[in-house]
C-alpha cells in the first residue's frame, strides 16, 4: 500500500526525489494536515526542476 502512495507522490513531484519531503510515510497517511502541508512543497519541487 505504501508503494502506491510513494509512487503517487513521486508523480506529483514530477518524478523528482521525495525523500527529503516525506520522512514518515505512515504518519503522512494518518494525518490529513501533513498531506495538505505537503502539496505546496511538492509543487515547488516540481517547478524547480
């Protein structure tokens, strides 16, 4: 299950490395606030590359 989430995040990041953005995938799945906070960072990562 975690692989699907990681792959979706990688796609959202434009294929860039997401390891610096996501420390604990389980915590990210459990806390909606963390997910909401992650999207602007993913967009910035996508734009920077």
